[in-house]
C-alpha cells in the first residue's frame, strides 16, 4: 500500500519551503513560476527545505527551527548562487549542495529519492528541549501578579493591559518573523496581541547589512548607466513587489501572472501595466481591500522617500534634478490618500511610467553622481531608503488588526538588508 | 414518508460523495488557478495533481507543535468532515432517493452550519501556536456575522414549500425555481456560503496573510484531512444551493440525480471562480457588510417570499 502511494506521490509537485538570504530573494521569488515544485507558506506543508544563497547570520537560528518543522522524511537543499561563506554548510551539515543556476532538477531529485526511500530523512537539528529552565516565582512558575506574567520555560506568558475599549484584558507578547512569509526577509516584529489587535510593537532587523548591492541602481551610484535599463529595472522591481503583495492578499494565481509579466515586460510596454491596474481595481484590491489601511500623513514622513512618500502627496524624486530626465519630460506622479491602496496604485503607475520612459529614452544616460532614485526611494552611497521607511512600522501598526498590519508592512516594500545603520529596536505602544 | 437508502448503502454513498466532491473541488481549484495565472492547461496534470498531492501527504510523517491540545487538534478536521456529511445527508439525491430526509431537514442543516464555527475555532486554538490562534479569533467574528443571514436566506425557500424538509422545498419549485421567485436569495446565499466555507475572498481564518492561519501548523495526513473536510463543506453548501434555489432534481431529459450533480457543480464553479477573482476583503469590511447589508437584505427577501404567498 505505501509503495503504491509513493508511486502516485512521485507525480506530485515537490513541496518546498524556501528560505532566501536577503541578497537572494529575487532569485528565490522566480521559483514560484517553476513547474514540478510548489513553494509553501509554512514549513509544515513541505518536506524539502531550500536555502537560497547565503543566509544572514540572524536567520540561521530561525532557519534551524523551520528545518525541524518540516514533515519527515525531510531534506535540505542549499542553492549556493555563487556565495562563498560557509555559514549554511556549517549549520546544515547534511544539506545537498546545488551549484546549478536552476535548482528545480535537484529539488525534484531529492523529492523523488525521499519518496523512493533512497535518501534517508534528516534528523532534527535542534535538541527537543525547553528554550530555558522552568523559572518562576509563583506556584505555577509564573512571574507576575496572579496567574499572569513571567517567563516560565523561557516563554513570555500573557499579561494584562488596557484594551482599546478601556477594559483590562490579557495581551500575548509574540514574535512574528523573521521567516514569516508575508513580511520582508529579516524583519522580526515583536508585537503585543490582544485577540487579533496589535497593542504594542517593536521590530528587530535580522538581515545582514549589505555592503555593496549588485543591482543596476547601486551601479548607477558610481557610473552612468542607460536610462532605458534603469527604468526597466524599476518597472520590474515594482511588478515583483506587486506579485508578492497580491499573493499576501490571497490571489496566488494572479500573483503568478504578474510575476511572469515582470519577466516579460520591455521598454514601451506601459499599456500592459495600465491593464494590470484596471484588473486590480476591478477585482477590488484597491477599494475593498486596501482603502484606508495604514494611512501615512506627510508630517510623519521625515526622511522617507520613494513611492511611499509620493503616495502621501510629497512630490520628491531625485530624477527631477537630472538633465536627462528633464529632456524626457519626466514629472513625478503623486497621490494624496497616503493609504495602502495609494501605495499600491503609486507603484503600478510608476511601473507604467518607467516603461514609457524606457521606451523614449534612446541612448540617454544617468547616474554617477552618488545619489539615485531607486524603486524604494533615494539611494545614496551607504544609505538606502528602507532605513527611514522601516522606522515607521512600529507606530503605524499599533492599534491595527493583524491582517491590516501585515498589509501595511507589505505596502511599504521594505528591503531590510538596506535598512541600516542597524537602528535595531524601535518600539511603540498604544 | 419517502424511501431512504438502506443504512449500509447510505454510509457508502456519503463517503463516496465526500471523496468525489473533494476531488472535484481540487480539480476545479487547479483549473481556475491555471487559467487565472495563464499557465498552459495540461489536463493530465490537472486530474492527477490532487491525487498525487493526497498520496504525498499520506506518505509524510506528521509533526507537532509544542504542547498542542492533541485530541482536540485531531478531532477538528473530523468534526468539520462530519458536519459536511450531516449537511449533505439531508439533501435529496433524486426524487425518491435520499440518505436522510427528515421533516426538519432544514433545521439539521442549519445546526451543521453553526457548528462549523466550533470546528474552525478548535482547529486554530488547539494547535497552541500564534498564527492558528489569530485565525481562530477571526473566524468567531466572521461566523457571528454570516450565520444569521445564512439561516434567513435559506428559510425563505421553506415558505412557498410550507415545509422544512428539503425534498418538499425542491418539489415546491416544480413550476418556478426559487432563483427566479426569490431573486435576492441565491446571490446572498453565495456570499454567505463563501464565508461559511472560509473561501477567498472571505478566507480569514486560513488566509495567506497568516501563512495559512488555522492550518499553518498542520502537516501530512492532518493537512489532507483538513483540506478534504473544507472541500466537503464547499460541496455541502453548493448542493444546498442547488436544491434550495435551482430546483434540485428537476429538469428535462436527464435523470434527476444527474441534474443534482450538474447544478451542484455549477455552483461550485461559481464559488471557486470568484475565489480566484476577487481580492480578500478586510475582515472589518465583511463584518459590516454582513450586519448592515446582508442581514437587512435577507429579511427583505423573506418578507417578499411571504408576501407572494398571501
């Protein structure tokens, strides 16, 4: 019987939980289009762990936990992506190393070997023990007043606090991330939950600070590049973000279609993107889903740039100061609403605008001045736009229902590896 | 008193309907996903994928969270599947064939729908983990909002039949189906059905923004059971919609049972297609929509259904 099941199961997509280092998330995202594998949102649904690129030091411990949460028999594949350091191989000694550009054949092979019994499942990597000794002052190990508070077994218990209706109710301190699929890689949110409402929030950035990005925007800091290439990359970045955001909003199949579009767009394809905007509007992504969520007023936007600022009505864009863009007739787009819907629309429109610009740009070049408008905002040598944007998160999510908070963070398009210097703990409470 | 299937045959029929129904749901999901994502449609893959996935989940080992309420956790999918079976049992398969067609079939069906809240809450709570718990909380708000409109909109078809037995409700549609007689009924029913089966755009307890919510911690056979039970629930509401609004077994040329299957499939296609079309509503919006729009509309629906009888 089990042999028959295994034979049938060979036809199934391999269930893969992918953990991407903060420098490899673009490569990892493309695997959503691959045939023969299915990326899961939780390690419990997978039995193959794929580690893409080099993991940030702060992600190793959560990755070990995720490994042990995979369904047995489990296996690990490390898709090296030309990385050199050995942090992954040291921590995942049994990982199957894959140097190929396409990890899908290796993932299929591991999946099939596991099913056929040719590959032994990996044992858990962490000992099955409590994270800390039982510690508490009360008879039940609790540390606060009455039955609440304290950290028995190293885990914070519920405590009491005022809720938004003026009652004293339990709140639960929990950490969301850094591998929580909807949030950007490396962002760990420490929230105090009352029911599904966030009453206090802090975040920690577990992504390694990237010293030198390899994107065209980083290259444009030092040398002049073709506007055509730069704007095409901007449109791709916005569409890839859109694909992620649409997936979090529940539409996995539409997300796949947008991701495929992101790979196919060419200079001059602005109309294809405007068609996407109409599709999203008709399907309720803006008005039913994101309207009024996470409103950012202009006075809260100190240091914030890029689409997030422009969606709140600030007309700031480094491109306006460049002669080449002036010759192309560039004008920054802005909106007034400042909510998540506005940020979605802003990025979609900027993607269309970028493709229009790329179509007209010819041989015009830009860059080399040490500052460039990247898809997330103003990028300078040593400082990325996500630093300022990430700082908005704690005060923004307090008081929100959990799903709204996730939608809000997603709408900010953070890249935690450029959110530096490490201003680690920013917190807020209601 | 109508003839029932003999008990052994009834049990086999119910199991068969649940399994075949879940398979149909999985295939329709696969087709809808393929069409929306604009992947090339490979029919052998579409028909094999659900079976292969089920086999894969059955070969895997189960994992556990830290200190779950293990019995309740294992019970939740069984409870949900059981509720789907109870609801399906009261729906006649043909004019003279049913598994159970009690005089108060509507009441039994409604009771099954109310207990969905218990199954989902149990599933989320007993995992002893954050994301499932948030999913469980969400479903309480959702369930309070959809339950009353759900019952009211199903009560309206009982008025022209002057009976709470589903077969009488079907028979009363011989001259005119309720989808025409009560034009508000089916649209409201479809919305509350999406909520009751926690399908997109109303999949709050198991949503992607919770990495799967109440099912984010389940693995292997447990995951298969939960997905199967939820698919069974979809079949249960679609079959009820077919009987209460689309005239059940009534139709020309084809045998009655085939009409029941075709009409159920039609409603499944509508429910699954809309789950691949619309963005997830904000939960607050849905609760407001349910109390402020759906509830009054379903009362208006009942009022007109009653007025037509005078």
